């Protein structure tokens, strides 16, 4: 596989991870509501704040990508995602 194909695969996987991450939050809405002992309206605010943080961080990380290089920031994002998902495997069902 040549370099262009590897870059394309990395971008597709990154986009897929973003879509999966957003979907997981929406699918977890009933569990979040139940575990926090809150109303559905209050729980929806959790999702709104989550999406707001994603929107703000996208612009900020884009600026860091301009300074330090897009590939370095993109790979750091992969690393942060993997480190964040790792502890979830140890949680009881």
C-alpha cells in the first residue's frame, strides 16, 4: 500500500471514529438519564454541552494544527482517543 492510500485510510478511520463517538453519546442517553437520576431534558443538556465543546475544540485544535502540523495533531488525537477508550474496557457491564 502506498503512502496516499495509508493517509486516506487514516482519514477515513478518524472520520468514522468521530461519527461513532457522537452516536455513542446519543445511544447512551437512557443510561445517562437513569444513572444520573435526572430528567430527560436535563440529560439532553449534557449532549448539547458535549457538542458545544466539540465545536469549540475543533477550531482550537485546527489552530494548533496550523502551528505544529496537521499530522502531529491528528495522531495525538488518535492517541488521546485510544487512551480514553482503554479504561472503558475494564468497567463492569
